C-alpha cells in the first residue's frame, strides 16, 4: 500500500490533463456510440476489474438497451508502473458462447491484455467481440488490437484517475492526471 503522504505528493505534483467535465462528456458520447452499434444485439458486457469499475459504473446506466453484465479480472500491472505477465484472476461466470460480447476497460496501453482477452472470448465461442476503452495511450508503433470505442487519447505518460491507479491509489479521482515528464 502506498503511504498516505506519498499518495498526496503524487497528486500534488501531477498534471491534470482532462478535467472531470470532459470525462463526463466523454462517457456520454461513448454511451451514445455504443448504443447506436449494439442496441439490437443484447450483448454481454464484461468489465475488466479493477480499473474499469469506475468507467463501467458510469457507462451502464447510459446504455439504452437490454444487456447482461459480468466481469473478469485480468491484469499485467498489479499496482506496478510497468506491465509484466498476464495474470488471469477471475473468469466471467456468464457463458460467452454465441453471445455478442462488449469488453469494457479503463485504458488501452500496449494492447497485450485486451488482445489476450479477445482471443479467450472468441475461443469460448462468442458470436462477436467489441471493446470499449475509456482511454487509449498514444504510444509509437502498432498494437495487437484496436478498440471499437475509444473515449480519450492520452499522452505516452503514466496516467491515473477515473479508475486508473498509481501504485493502487487514486482510482477514485473524477479527472485524469499524468505524471510530469
């Protein structure tokens, strides 16, 4: 656990890159786009714990169609600053076979985790796979997957807030922050 004083220092020294108002408007826009695409598909929405919990919680009430909901817990970061091996902590309880699946995540960084999730979902017999990420990191080079719905493009810096953490802290911030370079 990050000591309280260290958490406060991180926030104090960080740069706010998107205020809460932009975050709220982004979620609304994404909900409209997702509704336009999936309104008649009755999807299974899978939220990736724990980063996507804030985004998912604000997105679901704005979706104007019936859906089923479940989650999965897959991580490469484990409260660290850099990704490592993929750790499958929990699979969804819902069966994805023959379902249209929408996976919701906080950020598309290198794309390794989301690509692995897509591979798993499709190997379980899903009819279709869609992904929605609140943020996509602007990194050089190709990624193994592109999200179908992207909220904000963030700089190639460590970002946190609105579900994204730094050393396990600050997921609860309504705005998006980045560490200064």
